[in-house]
C-alpha cells in the first residue's frame, strides 16, 4: 500500500495530509477511508512524514510513517528542523538555514547568521511560508520563502545588551506573534515576544533557568507553553501571566501542542515522553523505551502518533527515533546506522498554531 496520497494543484504535486466530510452539518476530519469490497475494507490516509538530522554521517532524513527511509541528503551538523504541510523542510545547519523541497532536493540556503543557529520555526501567512531562525548570540531573523530564494524581512537581537542564545522559537500565526525562549545570560533568561511584522522583542516572562522549549496553542488569544532546563513546564498568557507550573526531574528540551489539542513534551533525564492536558498540565500518559536513553526532540502527527528522538552520548546503545501511538504504546523504532545520533524532529503537516 502506498505510504502517501497526492494531488496536483496549480501544476505542483502536493501531499494530501487531511481529508474531510460533512456530518450533521459540521465539517469532520476523516481518520479512515472505507469501500465495500466483499465487506468494508479500510484504506489508509496519507501517512505522516518524519524529518530529523544525524551528526555521525552528517545527513538529514525524511522517514515514512511506517519507519522506512524516504530520502536523505548530506548536510554537516544539522540541528533543528521545521516542516510545512507540503512536506518542504527547513533546517538549522550550523550557521545556515537550508530549505529542502519535498523530494529532498535543495531549494535554497540562507547564510546570514554568523553564530550557530539554535532554533527554527515557520509560519503560514496566506499561503506564504515565513521562517524564523534564532542563533547563539541572540539574533532572530525572519525570512520569506520565495520558492527558490530566501528574502530577509528583518534581523533583530532579542536583547542587544547581553546577546543571549535563543534556544527555542514558536509562532502564533493568528495573533501575529513570535516567541523566543532564551537562556545562558542570567539577566536575559525567559520568554520574549515580538510582533511578526516588526521583530521588536519584549520580555514577557523572566526565568531563573534556560528556556529550551516553547509551544503555542490555538486559543484566542493563544497561550504559550515553556519548558526549562531544570524540569519546570508552564502555561503562560501572551503577556506572561502564569496559569500553572508542573515540575519533572531533568531538562525539558521539547514541547508541542498538537493538532488534536493535547500537549506533549520530553523530559531528558527521566527518559520519557509525556502527553498532558493543556488546561491543567496534568500528565495523561508517559512512555520510556526498553533501551532507556535520554529523550530529546518530539513531534506529533494529525492522528496523535508521537515521534521522539531518544539519544545517548558516546558509543552507548539506544539511539533511535521511536514512534508511539496516541495511547502511549510502542509502534516502531528507527535507526539508519548503528548508534547514529539524531537531532531535531518535525512531522507533516506542521504545527497548527503556525498556520499549517
């Protein structure tokens, strides 16, 4: 059975990431197709596509929802990745932003950063993709994806006084804000916010620890979810009011509000991925792999399946991408080479709060 379904729009082949029907006057997203072939037979919808980089062979990957490599490309020190609903991917590769087309071919490279890029996020604004990249010296850039070129819209330092590393970025497309999670510099640590049109950042939440993970929900106005380097995760208002705080044991390197409305995060030292309720922060389930290794980046597809990078240092085994289903059960694990270490994680169709 084919792993994807496709349609031609305006002469361009695009992946179908969702299918819908009207039931009782309401639009509902389908989770299966069915036809009558000697009884009802299920036809799989287009599966999610998974994107991650590894720094042993210096390659970036696209993997199918069945855990099979779709393609890989050679790039040194890929670190973070974001993906849009068309399967186009945007990679933080040292000091460059690289766009790859859906087939893995290179579309463009942006070389404007002079420090290592620590974070990347994208936004859909009326069909145009904008890219946000944050580096180790506090600079955030907004790029326009012109298809075969990248145009610089603005370049702003989050805090020009201290130039702190920007470890995480998240976009509220409906509200018109980009959020930056900052660390390292004691007087800069916290969550900063800027209007996407201007890039003028203001500090909305002062933190005692590095903010390595950010996410945004679809509320009006959107709430912001942060995870820090000592295990705290919080829900904030757009102005920095703290709704709740929960604490785990160890750094939280990744947090996401998925298309299904639930929250997901990884706790590095606990070696777990969590699903939680955004209104309260209370965990619904957690998963630790049998080959327990440290949990880093995670992403969630439209059906609630979770894809997690579990990684160990040195030559210790346990370096896999895991797929966990919506109930927290193991589905598969993927490794391209023995003990290869993956970095970054994104899944089609992209993040809903960013407009995908």
